[in-house]
């Protein structure tokens, strides 16, 4: 049995954050019905990189979902949508704040169709506040969260993440909160509720150290030459054979392990405590850098692993594909795909011992499940479906 068997999710969302949320639920057995505009679909389908003229990202983002088409701008489309709502547990949407209300699909109408519906809304800046109507995109939201300001080197401009970090983190929060709301509704005799997830808040929640430091010390955290600014040593280093590694000693014990590996136990006399190392970070960093730069990666890693030093090669995707640990944990799965024959994608995370997740199929075509959903779930006839197609409702 799947962990979320019996849970039906209605996804009216595009691109990353909200679709990722419902996709996580689909991985663990929820029936996810993705609603797309007829003839257009989710723009994410067409995003690169490409292979044979087809976007590669949709196969993973759309996996395990049932895709139907429906125009919510039309009155008959809204009526059909509310029928779907009446048979669902969770509605996930990511339109601009207030958009669904403008379409006549406000929370009152949704609850009239289904008093127990959980409505999870994902936007850039949330459902309230002066920025609630701003367009929500990951990179600007990350900048707004404060993370971009502290990322990079002090003598260079701030660095944005090279992938949609804010979207994926928001997706995690949206998936988690949706399941929490189901638990509250079904096991604690709670009510239906709206869940307000923003792109920026997921990242902001992870930066509590900045908040307390500014509140009590009025310290504005700046970009640091090392990784965190709170641990020394900590940073990226180049080995003799040109490999980049990351090493960080976030505890005094791990620094002791490092001194053993470097054969520099003498450093413990003056620098056994992190607070002292931070004050002398440049000096400590140079010692570590010199040690690593005089060793080939494999030699350095052997010594470091023996002593328990937290260090690792900075992996490229090629390194990941070749790593036995990734293979043993099925982190990369090969899935049949209509466009490419097969395509590899991230495996199921996390790993459940008794009810593991499953990748049943790659991202479907637009409207691939129209017949299944409209006939089996709503009981529509072939004649009515043909009429809906002629009206461009589906």
C-alpha cells in the first residue's frame, strides 16, 4: 500500500513550486490530477535543456500525474472544475493572489463544492502584505529573502543560486503543510483550511542566525571568504591534481580530527575553540589550503576519511552518475518516456521502509487522461466529452 493511497490532489498550477509539491505527493501514492489549459498546457513542458527538440524537465516534474485539460475561464469549465473539487482532498494552485476569486472560484465557492477541501496556495510573497500582488519568481524571491546578499565572496557581487532553489523549497513546504492539513482534518476533527505558502519565506525560515544576530548585536551579515562565516576552517580548496573540494569544521572535535590528518596537533594549543579560529580565520584557512594543495585528491581523501574529517569532492553531474553510493540508493531512476524512449530522473526521496514511493510513469502528454478522469471519476459520456472538445472547454 502507498503512503498516500486514497488522497486525491487537484493541481491547477504551472512551472515549479506548486507542481513540485503535488509531484512529491504523487510519488507516495496520491492521485494527482493536473489541470491544464487546452492546447497550451504548462509552460514548463517547453523549458530546456532540450533533446531532439523536446524539453527535458517535464518528464520528471509531470511524473505520476494524470493530465487533463479544462478552461477555467469559461462558465461550463468552472462548473466542471467544481465537480472535480467536490471529489478531491487537496487543491494546489499558484496563481497571483486573488486570481481564482476573480474567476468566481473563491474560497466560499470551493467550500460549497467541498466543505473539507484543503486549498494550498503558492505565490511569490504570500496572500497578504503590500507585495501580495507582485509576480512571484524564484530568483527575485531569493534575493528578497536575504539569502542572495550573503552568498558569494566579499570582493564580488552577490550570487544567486544557479537553480530554482526558492521554488523547490516552497514546494517542500506546500507538500508538507498539505499533508499536515489532511491529518488535522481527518484525525483531529479539524476543518478545511487555506494554506499560504510563499517562495521567499521558505528560505527566510532557514536563516534564523541572521535574525538573532541583527536583533541583539545589530550585526549585518556580509559575504564571507569561507562557507558559513560561523565555522573555521570552512571553504572550498583545490587539490594538487586540480580537484575542488569542500571542507568545514563546524565543531571543535572535527577540527581536532583535521589536525590529526594534517599532522598539526600543535594548532590545538591556541586554536582548539571555534571562536578563536574565527578570529584567526585567514591564518587557519591558509594552513588548510596549503595542506590540500600539496596532495592529490585521492591521497588527501584517504587521509581525511581515516581521521573522520568532513571533506568531499565538489561533484559534477558526471561524478554523481559514476558514484556507487548514488547507484546503491537508487537516487537516479530510468523511466520509460514516450518522447525519449527512456529518461533518467531523480529517484524517490525520502526512503520509506514499509510504504516506499514509486515512479509509475513519466510526465504525460497534454490531456492524456481526459477520458479516464472525465468518464470514470465524473461519469461523463463520450458524446458530452466530444461536445466539450468542440467548445474548447477541454
